[in-house]
C-alpha cells in the first residue's frame, strides 16, 4: 500500500495507462497540479 495519496494517485494513473496530462485533462485541472499532488 502506498504511504501517501500522491503515491497512490501515481500508481493508479499509471495502471490506467494515463499520462499526467491525460489525467489533468480528465480532471479539468492543470498538469502542474497533478505533478504537485503526486510529489506530495
């Protein structure tokens, strides 16, 4: 199990085959925001 939400999110995003940009587009937020979340 991941230690942080960011680690979990990255694992789930990668398992879904999505790039950070693709996830950001689907979530209607910026790629930068996804990167910040994943970095913790």
